[in-house]
């Protein structure tokens, strides 16, 4: 009797483990298929934008695997905001297991850093973003970039 019970428990736990692995694999397949399609990538990025308040953007074209183009990008901090008319990102996802997001290429057009806080005679201290990933940039190009410090515009 004890042998049948232990065999039943062993089979049940194996079946449960296989079912969990199949569900995880199915979720991964769905996520990858969404990332490969343009409409799926747009849907995923819109859901991400809805969940947070600091970053706003609109998806123009591309997908999350082969490169994505965003327009009207805005990151808002307490005393500054970063605008870009257009951003093109090529991202490698292989580093996600190491908690790294590797941006292979970043091309920005119409990038503007606007400092709108109170005048400060000291050096500006920008706080680090609290995100669960480390972002690594390999190659970047900014066109028509400038810093706007309370009305004083400095081209970069």
C-alpha cells in the first residue's frame, strides 16, 4: 500500500513539473512571437508605457528583436526632462539573464535636455534610475542635440 502511494505521489509530482515547464515554455514562445512582430512589439511597448509615469513615447516602426523606432520620447525627472523627437534602438536581449540590457545602437534626433529646476550654484547631481537592469550602450549618435538650462541653450 505504501509503495503504491509513493509511486502515485512521484508520478503526480513529475506530471506537475512537466505541466509547469510546458506553461513556462508556452509563455516564452508567446513573448518571443510578440517581440518579433511589429504589432506585438507596439502592444508590449504601449503596455510598458501605461504602467509607468516617467517615460512617454510613441512607437513608429520596427520590432523589439531587429530594432525599434520611437518618436516624441520624454523622460521626466524632478528638475529636468529629456526630450527626443526620434529615437532608434537596436537591442540585444542575450544579457537579460545577467540583468543587463545591451543597446547595440542608439540614434537620436532632436534630443534636448531641459533643466527647469531652481538655479543651483553647485554641480548638478542626477540620481540613478532605480531599474532592475543595468543598461549598456555600445554605439550612440545624437543629432540636433542641445542642453537648455533655464533659457540658455547650449548645442552639443
